[in-house]
C-alpha cells in the first residue's frame, strides 16, 4: 500500500486505519525486496510523476525510533531492538541541520535507500505493510 507524504505519527495512524502498520524491515531479504521495488519505480520515467510522486522523489518512513533511549533503535510495532539495519555511512548521527535530535528513520531516496535517522517532524512518503505478512516480504 502506497500513500502520500505524512509526518511519522500521522503515517502510523494512516496505516493503522488501513489495518496495517508502518513499513518495518527485518532482514536483508526484505531490505533488498523493498529497495529493489523503490529503485524500479524511480526508473519508470514514462509514468507521470504524480502517480508515484512521493516515492520517486521522497524518502520513505521506517517504523523504527530511538525516542525512548538515544541510539537504541526499536521497531514501533513491537518495541524490539532492530534485528537488521542498513544505515548509510556515518548514520545514525542523531544530528539534524537545525541542531535537533533525530529519532526517526527513513530510507534515504538520494542515497539508494540506505537508512538515515532524521527528525520525526518532517513529511516523508509512507508505505504501510499488512501485519500478517510483515515477517515475510513486507
Ligand atoms: Ca536519536
Ligand atoms: Ca541522521
């Protein structure tokens, strides 16, 4: 399920309304699956930008946060520590340009969808996954 851009908490609510949850990535296989998909969309230049707008141009929220304990990233759905991660070089750095903390996580669209911790306040694209299949492929 693909949605437009939201702040992370609105994205969480939106996914819940749809009976799912914010995208969480639990394995290399799932990370590959998701990033390959996002790459394939971004290459579809013949498709009008509006159709996949947020996904061609925007980073994607992951359902993970270190809000309760700095540097200790946990899944939003289960509060378990991340079993898998794919941070880009130098991340997570907990350092936003305005000096604030970074306690939420995105797949960074400009860095081949590697992970970056970012401030939770911005809008990024939201991908929901159904809770039943979240352990398999997302
Ligand atoms: Ca942080
Ligand atoms: Ca960061």
